[in-house]
């Protein structure tokens, strides 16, 4: 009997020393991995990088301290509301630099949210369009039926584009980049508590961001830019675009655009240009849909 007890006693400290990872830590890591796969690298491509490398990459993108750990600032950022479009860097464009060629740019409000009166939504959208018009030669004109360059919808959950919304919080909206044969589209999550103040989710701020996508801008790495993916309330009465937003939209809708396009055509074969259709819900895509986690 004594030898048996001694054997148990010998192995007991070893057994007790095996670490047990708390469930909340596992959940946080899994949440980060899903976030990173959705907005940065796919699950397949991520396999080439360690978890620390992925964390450092995300922290660098959002200008957080590069700890390589899932620390509190990183956790707070990935758990906050944002745009649903994938992330790139600084001001950037979709592949092929697509843009809307019409001027004025027409837009149509196809339906309305349940949380704000229609007339208020119309005023907000007009004001959001004007923000981009103020820094470019673009003009915007609302139409009430038929084709529009930008079509605005409010949807809940699964709405037929393979990018279902997730209810209140997290992904707030997404948009599709310009395409020569299909109207642009902006989808807002109807389950959000949309508002025109700091309460709930401010529709004006999200609309400005998504209109930027519909015009051809990708996400920005600059926290001061409206094209920065995480949602953050800011003053709407005296709202102005960030310098990065202005540089991006003026580059896309200026003579410099032609030069950039010629450079792109030398690098990317015509068959890989953004006119090709792919997985954006039967609509169209340049390979990146613009989600606003914001």
C-alpha cells in the first residue's frame, strides 16, 4: 500500500502543474482569429503566420502598440462596431481603381430603416453626399425610380448577397465598389439603432463612410479618416473629412487617376480587371466588399 501511495505522491505535482487555459481566453483567441480571417487574411493564408504575427499585423494596421498579445486595447478594438469591408492600408482603392464615371452621380433610397423617419433619412443622405461633393467636382442627384449609380437599402440578417448582417452591433453596413454594368449598392443593417445624434449608431457617419466605398475608396489606416473601419462617434454639426480621405478621393477623381490606371494596366492583365464578376452576392466585386464594422 505504501509504495502505491508514494507513486501517486510522486506524480501528483506533475499532474497538478498542467496548465488549464480559461474558457474566456480561448473564446477571445477564437474571436480574434475569426475577425482576422474576415477582415485581413483568409483562414488558409493565415496558416502561414503565427498567432503573434497576426496580432502584430493587426496592431500595426490600427496603430496600436505592437505587443503580439491579445491585450485590452486590441480586444476592445476587435469587439467594437465597424464596417464590413476588408482592410487594406492608408487611403487605398479597390483593385483596378474603379470609380463612377457619371457626373452628377445619381443615388436612390430604395427603402428606409424602422428607427428613423423617412424624411430624416433623406436629409442625412443628402448631407452625407455633400461631404464628398465639397472636396471634389462631383455632384449628386437623387432619383426616385429606375437605375441609379448608388442604391441604398436597409436589410436585416440574410438578404441575398452572401454577406448576412449579424443583428445589432458589430457589422453596421457594407457597400460594393463601382462597376460599369451594375449599380453601386450600400446596405445598412436595419437591426441597428440608427440615430442622428451620439445615441445609438449615427447614420450620417456610417453613410459618409459607405458612400466613400461606393465611390471607389477602400479602408484607410489613418484613425482620423472617416474611411478608418471601426465606428467612432464624432461631431456631425461641423464634420469635415480627414486629410487622408481628401487625398484619396481627389486622387481617384482627378487627372492623376488616368496615370494610376495606366500603371495598373501594365501590371494586371485585362482578364483580371475589376470588370470580372465574383463572390459578392451575385452583385459584383473587385474582390473586396466594403463592410463597416463601422
